[in-house]
């Protein structure tokens, strides 16, 4: 306790040195006065008495210094002293400090923003207990690149036979439902899970419990905390109460934590029901006893003490056993495992490549910013040569000077990192507002977490150290004669290129790579915007409902949709109204393999086509032209199955035959083709033309109900957004309990479909602009510094007859030579790295000739503009003043 008190006194004294010195000075003077008074009473003169008292105490200044050393922790004192000195040095040059801090902030902010995406989608584990021991299992055919889900019997086999796991759970990941509560009915998505799901995940409940063993087929539900708070006002007594879920009563048994939206983090589930009752919420669920239908995602908890290699070995053994036992369905099948919470394997590789490319780009931005700051710090180091020489002469060590410069650069980097984190916070919030064109809700929230903060500050300290090394070395080794003359230690006589010029060349070369990528993605966005999507979105609004989850039968669903369609057409300002299952460009749709009816064997060609349900008038409303045949009309639910195909479908199955009147077979259903429509984009704007088959909605609802609900498409004479409220009123007039979702204009829907090329172009545009601005500033700084250092030389040249134009061209030529060298180095690197962007470009090749032809002249123009002001200043030098500068 005494040691802690002494340490606190020393730290307090260090933080308030003036107050402690005053107190000790008063105490010392009191002791001196006592000794002096004692000597005077002994007959000594006052002067001699004071001298003897000081001798006895050991000297006043020596005593005070000894007190300071005992009071102050030396390392902390040095830290405080260095901090104060560095702050004074930075504040002394506010312009340079502000430019350096902003440069670092832009570089760190860009890295923090992209790393937050890496942290969210690649590094973040599932919000479950001990995520390192929870695996997601998939099936995979030998030779395939990736994976599939489990059939129910295979899940039971692994659950019962695998000894490496303490528990194995399964879930069906997409259950649409309508839920009541406070406010209007709401469309929500949930999952059907085995009773041991929450036990295997080791997920504690906020309220209540998870499922028990006897809940496998019981009408019980676990709600997410977000849904509980939004729909039920965080009712603490909700456990045991009933909620209406798709027209059925379910008893709430627990509330899952807000951070948990499912084991697969990208999906946004808001409720969980037992797998045994899922069939009451989802039509046409695969049969449990079939090994052919792969529909269950599986999570497995590794038993304590079991290694991943042991798990892998056991799964291989089990796969071989099942292959022998069930050769018809399990032949050449194996298992694939990865840590739970990862992205789905089929998209993980694409996301990792995209984020890796972005990380490379933002590291380039930071490197360009670092080169800028390093040049500024070099300039400051040169300007402080005299100061360093004086400090060395007074006894300062070179290590002390280096430490001071490194501390200044680190402090500068930390200041920039704080601003960069604020920029990242703003940028991640903006990115979190973006929506992907997916038919199901996705959890795409991005934020600043501890991994991002740790990465940022590690990067900051590394950046600060690297930026300060060169200037610290230069400042701590001044040649006294050169320092007194103010010469640049980095530009020795005989050197053609200084270190500052080398940094500048590297900076411009990296800008070539950055600018090439930027132009590629901007041209990609331009091409994407010019893609013919096959529909005319202007003037359209869409609104979705799902009568099925409200207990409607197929016949009642058709009646409801027909009535809604008629009511919408009767509204003022409505040109037409139709119904489809999902609008185009929704990111995914059901597909089916089709052959020409009557053909078999090797002559029977097959093509896979997207399936849409539509009502008569769809093509005229949506803006897709009918190229042949006629639209749907008087079809009935039990009449002849008819279909309209698109041009691509006709090209694949009927390349040399008129498709009108032909029949095609998909599954167990045969359709007669009555029309051919133009091609339209189905899943994404960048896809190749897909074959599409349109079916009459009246003939499809009973046998193939849409899991995504049904969408009313209304064409307006004016602003389509003005129709939202009138159409909503018509829905509620037909059924006040009907949940409405996906309300938007078709223009908004199409903009959402362009989100990937827009985000890529936006990010690369921002980073490219930052890089170009930083490069221009760096080039201007080096040229301006060069003119300043060579003022006397320029004055002599002009005194000997050089014209201002000649001097101006001399400076411009110097900047142009550096730029041409950098372009010669950066252009091939950009050409080689462009191949990585192939998968993310729309309608443009990575080695686009126009892009790579634009980069050099654009950078040369930027370079000449950056050099022009220093060149003009050099040309206006007064020879007489220049000769007097030294």
C-alpha cells in the first residue's frame, strides 16, 4: 500500500510539476531559515550562516534536482516532454501539419472502411457460444467446386453416426410469414429448426428458453429481440403468450439476442419454429424420407478434445459408408465443412476476391498519401538542419533526435487516424443503407468493431514509424557546414535523383494503377447503364402481398388478386395494372429444365428457363414487346396449359422453327406456346440473356404457389409514387390483415439492381480521385520545394541571360521527366493487375484499350498543371534578390 501511495505521489508530481516544485521550494526555504537562525545564534554572520546552511543541505539546486528525480518517473517524463515538444513542432507549421494529417486521414479512412467490410463478411464469427467449435456442414460431389445442402435422411445419419460432434442440428432457412402485433401486419422471414438447434449453437435467450425435445412438432416460436421490441413493445411477459403467424397461433417460448439473425449471418431471420411444423408454413416442402431433395442446412458442434483433422477423417469415413449403402443417391458424394457464420461457399470466393482487390486499392491510396507526408517531413527535416546541428553541439545524442522525429510522425499519424476513423464511421453508415436486389431480406449492416479499430491503430503505428524513419535519419545526421548553409542533405552533389524524387516517382506509378482501375469501373458503370434490360421502368410502381401466408387457398388467392387488379385499374391516374409473382431483376427466381414435347433420347435438347407467373396485359404494362403470337386472355385454371417464351428461349429450342403452336415440357407439365416476347434481364443487369417462360398466373397458383408472394405492377400516367397510398387503401379494403411489403417505384427497383456496378464505380471513383489529388499535391510540393532550393541557381541563370520562358520550361521538363518515368513503371503493372477485375466489369474487358490509352495523357496533364505554379514562380525570380538569398 505504501509503494502504491509513493507511486501515486510521483505520478501526481509529474502531472503537476509546477505545484510540486513550489511546495518543495517553500519547504526547503523553511529548513534553510532554521539552519541559518541556528548558525547566527552561534555567533556567525548572516552571510556565512547561509553558506554553512547550504553546505549542510548539500546545495539548494542539487537538492531540488534530487527531489525531482525521486518524484518523476523518467520514462513517463520523457514521454510527456516528447509529446509537448512534438505538439509545439506540429503547431508551429499548421499548414504542413493540416495537409499531412488530412492525407493520412484519407488513407487510413479508406483502409478502415474496406477493412470493416472484410471484418463483417469474412472475419466475424457467428454470434453463438464458442464459434470456433461450431461447423457448417455441406454435401459435395467429387470433382465439384462446391456444395449443396442435406436431405433429411442424410442429416439423421450424420447426427446419429458421427462421434466427433457433441450435437448436430439442421434448419430450413427461408420461411415467409405474416405476423401481427402493434401496427399494421408485417411480412417477416424465419427459419424452421430442429429442437436441438439453440442447444447446439449454445445460444442464450434474452427471455424464456429455446426449444425442448418434445417441441419438435409443437406450435411454438422463438422471436428475435429486434422483432420483439418493434412489434410487441418489448413485452416482458410475452413468454407463454400466443402470436398470430401466417394465420396460425404460435406460443412464444423465448426471445433470441438482437445480434443473432441465424447461423448463416447474411440471412436476416426474425423468428424460429420447430422443423416438424414448418410444412404448415411452407407449401410443397420436400418429403422427409427422400434422399434426393437437398434442402436442410446443418450445424455441428465439435466435441471437446476432438481436432479438426479427426472431424475431417470421420466425415470421409461416413461418406464412404453412405456411398456403399445408398449408391443411387450418395455415389461420389463427400462432405465439406467450414466454420459457422461464414458466407455461403458459392459466393464467398467472389466476395473475397472483390474485397481483396479493394484492400489492395486502399493500401495504394495509403501509400500515395504516405509518400506525400514523407516528402513533407523530409522538407521539414531539411528546414530544421540548423536546429539539429545546434542540439548535437549542445550534447543531444543522435538517437534522441531520431526518437523525437519518430515520435512526431507517430503523433501525426495518430491524429490522422482519429479523423480517418470518423470518416470510416460515416462511410460504413452510408454503405449500410445500400440494398441488394434479393428476394429475401439480408443482413448487410457494416460498422466499426474492435477488429477494425485494432487494424486501424496497428496500421497507424506502422505508418507513423515508416514515415518518420527517413526524415529522422536525415535530421539526425547533419553535416555541420551543409546545415549552416541550409543545403538539402537528401540532394548531394552528383546525385541525379534525390530520395524525394524517388518517392514522387513511386507515388505517380501507383496512381497509374489506381487511375486505370478507376476508369475501368467508371466505364463499366456507363456500359451497365446502357444495357437493354428489356423493360420500361418509367411510370411503374410495384407492391407485394402474399395471401397464402394469411391462410388463403389457391382459388381464394386468384379471386383476391383479380379484385385488387380491378380496383387498382379504377384509380385516377392509373393506365394499367397487372400481377406477377416477382418483378424482373429481383436477384433470383425459380427455373426449370424444358424439352420439346414429343422428343426423347439424344435428339431431345434441354434448356433451363426462368419461370414467371403473369396476368393478361403484363407485357404492355412492363414494356417488354411481344414479337410474335398474342398475349394471355381467357385461360382457366383447369384449361390447356399455355405459355409465352422469350426470344432467347425460342433461339435455343426452336432455332429454325416457328415456336408458335409448339409444345414444351418442363417437369410433369406440358405447355403450348402462344407468343414470343423480347428478351428481358431476369436476375441481374450484367447477366447474359436467359431463357424465360411466362405462365398464366391463374393456371400456376394451385400447383406451384410462389414462395415470394405476388407483386402488383401499376402503370401511372404521372408520378407513380403518388399511387402508393391509394393502392394500399385498396389492399386493406379487401383484407385489413394483409401484410404489404416491397413498396417501391420500378425506377427505384432498377437502381437497386445496379447496386454492384454503382458501388464499385463509387468506391473506385472516390479512391481514384483521392489518389490523383494527393499525387498532384505531392508533385506540386516537390517542384515548389525544388524551385525554392534552387532560387540562387535560377537567379544566376537569369542574370546570365536566360529568359523566363526558358526557366519555366526547365521546371516543367523536370516534372514531366519524373512523370514519364513513373508512367513507364506503373502502366505495365496496371495492365497485369487489371485481370483481377474481370468478374466485376459490365460490358467491358479488363484490358480495355480506351482506358489504358486515356491514363498517360490524363496523368501528364495533371502533372503539368501541378508543375505550372512552381514554374511560373521560378520564371518570375528577380536575379538581384535571388543572389542575395545566401
